C-alpha cells in the first residue's frame, strides 16, 4: 500500500483521538486490517481501504506514476 495512504490514515486517526480498534469498528473492518494498512502492507483490498478512507471523506483514486511529459499519449 502506498505510504501516503498509510500515513494519511494514521495521522487522521490520531487527530481524531481514535484507537485502531475504534477506527476498525467505525469502518466495519477488522483490527488486523487497520494495523496492516497503517504499517503500509503492500497488498490490501481496495474496497476495504475505501471503507476506511470514507470516514475521512476520501477515497482511492488514480494518480500519475510518471511526470506528465513522460507519459505521452498513454
């Protein structure tokens, strides 16, 4: 998982003074999932990541992997 997502979730959770368990319960996912998300596990289900991000008014979306001038007409 992208470190930006992991850092975002952890920072938002802490700002709202939620424990990992609190966040898991509110998002409807398991505690283990929240731990793995915050640790940046490389393979996580996008639908579950979106469940968590939805609590903060966000969702996953495409971002350019290369600077635009390198992408060309792709």
